[in-house]
C-alpha cells in the first residue's frame, strides 16, 4: 500500500522523477537561465546611501522583534521597489522553525497575495517539502532575499539587495534556523557572495550568518526544466541527512 506521501507526490505530478534509482543514466546538466545579479547597473533608480546611513539603518533593524520587523518592511522606502509593488512579502511560516527556505523575490502572484511561493511554483515547493515529510508552516519558514516584487519580475539590482539584506539577516537571527535551503541561482549567489553556478555549489555544505546552508534549484526553474527535478530531490535528501546530523537548536 502506498504511503500518504507517495499519493501526494503522485497528485502533484512529481513521480517518478523524485525517486532516486541506483545506476540511473546521468541526467542532462542544465543551469538556470536567469542571469546572476551583478554590480549596480547603469541607470539604476535606487538613490545613493552613505555608509554611515546604511550602518545606522542596519543597526536599527538588528534591534527589532518580529512585530517591529513586519511593520518596518511594510513601511520601507529605502529603494524604489515599494512604489511599484502591491504589497511587501516578508515571509510566512513558523517563526521558530528549524528549516528556513530562501528564494529570490516575490513574483506577480506573491505580490498579489502577500505570501512567498504561491501559484504553480508554490504547489511544486509544497510537493517537494512533502517528499521529505515537511509542510509549509510547520517547522518551516519561507522567505525571499527581496521583500518587494521587482517590476516585470526582472532581476533585483545590487543596490536593492543591499538595502533589503538587513531584513533577511534579522529574520535569520530571530528564527534561529538549524538549516537554510537556498533556492535558485540568484538567492544562492547572493547569500554566499559568489557568482559560482548552482552545479558547482550543490552537494556541499555552506554557511550564511553562521547557519549551515544547502543550495538547490528554484521551483519555478524546475517547472521549465523537468529533468533537474531528480537533482533537486538529491539536494533535499542531502538536506534531510544534514539536518539529522545537526545538534539541537541553541
């Protein structure tokens, strides 16, 4: 008799790709097509901020509790993105979770609903979590590098990431996750401060703000590149094994 998890994965259309098979043929390697964020682009509308001003702002954010952080994100005008988005998307889930999942930025549906990873990518993510006996909101917190949707779902600019990064840093400090799963090339490269490819970052343990971090593909990318679902499943299994070997939350 099939388990509830197997039935759920079948319902989501994730089988048999999520099943690892010994001796299976090597799948085609394909990197995400979304370009990595580079240095500040010419024509950026983000106003300049002095180092002292950035440090003072980061220090204020670092003293906030979750209620204050939510209010600060909703009222933030540090870059121009708040003028063009419908609402901010801080994150969703268990604020004391062991698992923290981090993506890039809200898309159109996330901007409309105020929650990260909804729509088809969100359904796939829920299926991925179910595959390792997790579910959204239970011991899992989901966030993005940026809290506002870039117009037209364009890549975030370097200055926008810099202005928004204190919020994610504070989220990590408040949640105190045992493990971070960075999803998608942009999130991985931003959190790790690198331009390396996901292929070169996968299957290794990294750290962000002192927290163990594992790299995997973004669910939206997997919807366009189905063969890489098997690689993402390997990443999830690696994450589950890593979590099992970590000590209790301090």
